């Protein structure tokens, strides 16, 4: 299976701790995505989003700074034994945070779907949420 790495940079008008908490706390994650979320802020714990479409395990957590996860999606071309590596580096920029996002070992056949999905289900809703909070 051919794999690729995707990288996205997004500047969000929020503190890094706020972004970390949205990604790592089930209720806040569910509020952002308007869908089910099961996650704990613990290394080694499993998570599930979007009614089980996304599953994985937390590998490295540094509060307000970094999240590393093993991650997979239920796609026909995605082998059930294969996990990609998802990395969120949260960089403080004063009243904003730069999210440097990388997803490694992503099956090439789902590259566009997953790439677009990060914007559709995470970055754009996050920008909207924090724009509304900063009115």
C-alpha cells in the first residue's frame, strides 16, 4: 500500500490550551464536530470519533503543546491493521495559536478525502467557533 504525508498549518484565534482541550475532551470535541466523541486525556488510551469512523490511540500528550496519535478511518481501502500517525503541534502566537498538523503514513487512495476532512470537520468549525467567541 502506498502512503503519503499531509501537512496543514492553520492559525486559530484561541489559546493553545483551548485547542488542546477541544481535541482531548469528549464533550468539547463533540460540540465542535457535532458528532459522537470518546476520548480521554491519557497516553495509551483509545479514542473514537464520528460514531466509530475514526479510531485510534493517544501516543504522546503535552498539555497545550502537542498531541500525537495513532489514527485510522473506516474506509474500504484502509487496511484494518494500518494506523497513520497524526501530530498536532500547538504554537503560541499571543492571542492565537498556530496549529502545525501532520498526518504520516496515510493511505494514498484516501489522501484527498482525509485532507479535505480536516478542514471540513475540524479547522473550519474551529475558526468559526473562536470567531464567534471573540466578537
